[in-house]
C-alpha cells in the first residue's frame, strides 16, 4: 500500500509514521515530490493498519496497490524519475545517446571508438568488458583488463561509461570504472545480482529479458528498487519471437506502455533489437518518436573486423549521419539532443 501525506505534513510527521510502520514490520520507501510525500509500504496487507494510518491527521489517504510491482509503479511515484549524471540527465528533456562497440577488444580500438562517438554527440560510451555469449567458443571479452581500458576512456575523454556486470561477485569492480552498470538480457532474472545492485548507489541499466513480459521486466526492476537503489533505467532491446528475418523483434509498443505503468526512464537498443545495421537508423527514429528517453547504439571503427556483433554495428560515418538526422525527430518529440 502507499500512504499519501497531506501537503502540509512536516518531516517530523513523516518520520513518526515511517517509524511506526517499521515497528509494525513493514518495509518503508519514501517518494518525496514537489507538493507532497508518498510512503511506499511493503509487506502483508492488513486492513487494520490502513485504518489506523487513515485516522492520522497528517495522512491524506491510504491506497492499496493491486499491481505486483509496487515501487516501480506510478502509484508510488507519480512523477517521472530523472537520473542526474553530472553534466547530463536521463529521463528529463534531454535525449541520451549511449554508443560504442559491443565489446572491448583492445585499447586502440576503444579509444578510436570513444573519440568517434563523442565527436558525433554521444554522451555515454558503451562497451562490454565481460561478454556473455551463447557459444563458449565465442569471444568472451577482456574482463578486468577491459575495465582498465574503460576507466582510461572515461578519464581521457570525459565520457560517461556504461558496461555490463555479470554477477554479484564483480559488482564492486565494475562500479569502480562505470557510471552506469548494465544488466544484460540473460541476467534480467539473476536475482542474486539484482539484490546486490539494490545495495549500491549507482544507476543500473536493466535490459529486458529475451522472452520477458513487461510485468516480469518491471518485477526485475522491483528487486533493485526494493534494495534502496532508485536509479534504474529500463532498456527495451527486442524479444524473441518466431520472426527469422531480424535478430529479435523490437517491441516499441513497450515504450509508451511502460511509461504509463512506471516512472522509470526507458531507453531503446535498436542494434540488438534488429541485428542489422541497415535497420538501426529507422528504428532509432521510431523509438524517439515513441517516447524513449534515450538510445543505446553499437558503433565500431571497422564493423567488418568486430569480434562480436559486427553485422549490427554502425561505422563512424553512419553514426554521425544518424545523430544529425535524429536532432529533428528529437525536437518534434520535445527532446534536446
């Protein structure tokens, strides 16, 4: 349930009620808005507890949440979540672009890609130091050495870094060099990892699972939010269907749907969503028009020589053209790029 406080409720009023709820055995999460505070109450539904709270003068009303995702839903947090990352934000008026190669292949390749995407207008650099692959014989990434290269990119270019974390044991190592920690599609329901990410205070980019429903996706986010980390970014990257002509089926209807259901920012990955570089520009524009807060795009200095996902990677010239073309679409969607 959620407890909606009166607009004139003081901080002491909120503290008294949260302390009371904790003594009753509930988990408590605060959402402090411009006009009022909402207390998210996690635990077994008890009518007598709701009645006791409604009797308090500082409480406007108590509302039971019927959907299973409590903290990710708009009932708990009516306003859009905006994540501040220094000189940029995710979820506000700015369109965020995360770009870079699928994998960290070497220092020279990484620096060339980083300078390319920064010059074109990307704010965040993406590349995987750890690469979960379907085949154990495929390139698995440079792992710790890759993290060192990413840290060097951040210090030399000023770009923010997003990279994937594979398990709960390497969260601290990845967090040391990343501004945003990515949970890949295969790990969306790795609950031990999600719980650990709930304990850190860095943004987490949560990719939709290969066959996950929207509700399952939001419930995965709930694990992170329930741990106290409210900076979660959702990423639609396509789901598995019967269609063989694309790598996945990019579900752009999920963007406005999730924005109705949840306050969390949503970005789109058209590279994994289609698997073909020729389809990335059109789907990028469509994603922005659908209301996405940002894009994650694979860009490689030489896609023909990429160790992973070359067919879906744009080359530098294609990426530069895409950013130029996106500016008009973003403007029409009320976004700045």
